[in-house]
C-alpha cells in the first residue's frame, strides 16, 4: 500500500546504529541472524552520516514466521516492535544506538550512553539453550533504548532508567522463555548475579564479571 510517510523519509522510521569497528557489525549481525531460524535476517542500510538503518527482512528461501520456534518467534516479534517503534503521538520513533565490541566502559549495554557491547552479549547462551541468552540481552538493550526514546530522554541522560529496565525485562523474558528477577544481586565490586526462574520453577543463577573488556559469564 502507498505510504506517504515512508516515501518522504525512507530511512527515518528505523533505529539507526553506529558501529565502532568491523567486528561490532559482524557480531551484531550474527546474534540477530542466529536467533531467526534462517527465516529472516538483519538488513543494514548505510546512511550519509555513517550510521546504519537497521531492519530485519525475509531470507531468500524463508520469510515464514510459522517456521520459527517459540523463542525465535518472540525474538522476531520483539525486534519488529523495536524497529517499528512509534512515538506517543503515533509518529515514527527515531533513536540511535552505538554498537561496540569489547568496550571497557560498556558492559552488555549502557543506558545513559545509548550503547551496547556485542562482544559481551556473545558470552551468554545461544537462544535455544535458555537461561540468559545473547538474543535476550540484545532485546533487553533495544527495548530499554526504545522506551527511553519513547519517554523523550536523550542520549547522556539517566532519567527513567528503572521504568525502562522493567519494560526491557518483560521483553527479555519472552525471548528467553523464563522470568528474570527485576534486580540483580551484587557480589563484590565488579561481579553481580542475575537470577532467572525457569518454566519448571527452578532457579537459574548467572554470574557476570565486568572486570575485563569482555565480560565473563558463568551459568
Ligand atoms: Zn536494563
């Protein structure tokens, strides 16, 4: 269907990613694609300012949401929700995310800096292994930034963190297929523990150490 808004601004309605180094881009694409069951894939379009507009598109032989398993479907739906984000007035919501690989000051994601670290995300489980997953972390950070932009908070601001973090956990839970506690437990200066309740009611503990540029995850 003809859409005048899309014609007027073909790239304006999608999140824009600023990659810092080639590995940040290839790792990001890997995490996205490995969660979409060969049915969909990341599509990055380079903009004039060097950022990339991010979307997910059907693969050549795929494009069937019914072939996605429960986790992949939740990941797909959550990505679409972040990609097709709207403002409170129903207009296209534009937001930027910096994508790093092994940045010392970004551990998985940094709310204030509107930044994610895909080397850190890569330390978590594969999507179908459950627990704390790479795709769950990616969605957590994207949903957090989507909500931050929705609330009108700019890069560099820390306003609204608790609210956005809670919304991010809801999105993360759907992808992981479990339930994460709202607050992590500190285990010393640079280590914390995230606790997840699995579908069978068992507790799953994930220890995260942020003392190195790439975090260490034990689960
Ligand atoms: Zn968070």
